[in-house]
């Protein structure tokens, strides 16, 4: 298995997180989201035309009839390829008839293609509140589950990854002028579940590897965990994207909104699990004393034994003079040699063993001192 050192570039991944955050802020709060009548109330009219027309042409025609701030979208479905969805906060029945007549005279209205839906203000307010409550409960439940299942240091990176996914999804919605409908809220809740599931798969493998990898840094464990789970996550994402693309191509307006948001969420959820949540978790875990020791030892070219003793190679010293047994000193006793300060220093014969004669050698014979 090839392990790619992704965590070596974790700061670059966090820069991409900052870029997505900036894009989301600009798109959502400056460009602005177009909320459907499910949230703001109003009238939604769907019209199928017999001749080709552009969104700008239809918007200009509707605006000239006195409809204030109409939102026009090109949709596909039973009304044909030249179908449009016109949404406005206020559109009287008289204005609806005028819009229908003007479109019929200019482009021709297909028979049976006109549909009108009205939503009151109280219903839209209730829908908005329920949507916000549902998202808040989901986020709190995810934090509680990750804290109990893993630890709090894993919960916060997972929530940041979710914010990344939702921010990018809503930012693209704002940039492409798509309506935020009830189907969009359903897609957002689905994205929350999918993204956190993908993140849990990586975190669970990181926790398992931490029990077996006693000397490696936490970044090394994260890289191995990504290598072990990436193929599985990509295969799962591709399997989910295939039906979503089919819905985008052949589905109606409601299904298209749902599939579009979910497609973005699946892609960003897979990315953020590896390159947003994991780098944040690594940065946080590396602040713990045991992983900080490993990081310092790895930087010095040493190793850590049982998260307690750090062994770093000492700088080599010049070779010892003759009579010491030869070879360069390494800061440790050489194999088979007693350590300095103990019996049997270099150049000195050891004490004779018990039971052997330690007396004077016969005269006339040369004596020879043996060194170890």
C-alpha cells in the first residue's frame, strides 16, 4: 500500500479552507441567496413555452408588467425544454393573467403547461424556523456523538468540515442564482449525515492505528489512515453520484434542486473528510505531550520508546587511539566492551576470575598484557 504524506501539506489544505470560507461569505452575504416562496411566501408560476426564450427575456417581460423583483429560472420536465419557473413575493391574479397572455403572444404557451402555487407568510415563517431547528439539532447531535464515541478533539474538526461543505454548497447556490427551497434543506440535512459518516470512517481508523503505532508521529498515523480508507470513500462517492447525475439530467424542478445540492455535498464531503477534518485533528493532537515528543524526536532524527524515553543519536567523536581497541566512539559502549567507569577499562586487563591463579609469572618469560 502506497502511503502519500498528505499531512506534510496540511497548512495548504487549511488555506483552501480559508478560500472556501471567503467565497461562501462573499456569495451568501454580498451576492445573496434567493429564497423560494417556502421561506418568504409569495407566488410561484410555472409556464411552458412553444418557442425558445432566454431567462433574461422572460424576466424583462414579467418586470414590465409590474411584478416586483421576480426570480426566473429555466427548468426542464413535463412542460418541455422551454419551461420557466417565475417566483415573486407578490403577484396578483390580474398580474398572473397578464403574464400568461404576454408570454402566449410573444412565445406561445403550451397547452396545460401553466401552474400556479401560492404560499402564505405564516407558513413560510414556520418552514424557516423548522429548517433552522432541524439543522441545529443535527449539529448538536453530531458533536455529542463524536465526543462520546471518540473525544472532543475529533468533534470540532468534524463540525468545521461540515461548515465547509454547507458553506460551499450555499455559496454555489448563490453564485448560480438557484432558489433555496424545502428540497434544498432536505439535501443539506442529507449532506450533514453523509459528510460526518465519511469523517468518522477516517477518524476510526486513526484511533485504531494509534494503538499499534507507538513510535510514529500523529501525522504519520493520519497519512496511513487516509491511505487505508480513501479508495473505499471514493468508491462510495462515485456510487452515490451516478444516480444523482441521472436525476440532474432527467428529474423535474423539485428533484433537480435536491440532486444539485446533494451532488455538491457528496463531492465536498469526501474532500473535507480527508483534507479539512483530518489536518485539523492532527494539529490539535500534536499538541499533546506524547505526540509532541514524537514530533521532536522525528525532527532530530531519533525515536521515541513507549512515549517516555527519547533517543537521539549523538554526534560522532574522533576515533580512539591505539590501545583502546580501535574504532570510532558513538556515545554508547561498543558491543563486547565494558562501559567507562566500570571494571575493565580500555587498555586495562580485567580482574582474574575466581579459581584461577593470579600470581606472578615465571621469571625470564615476557609478559603480555591483553586488552579487550
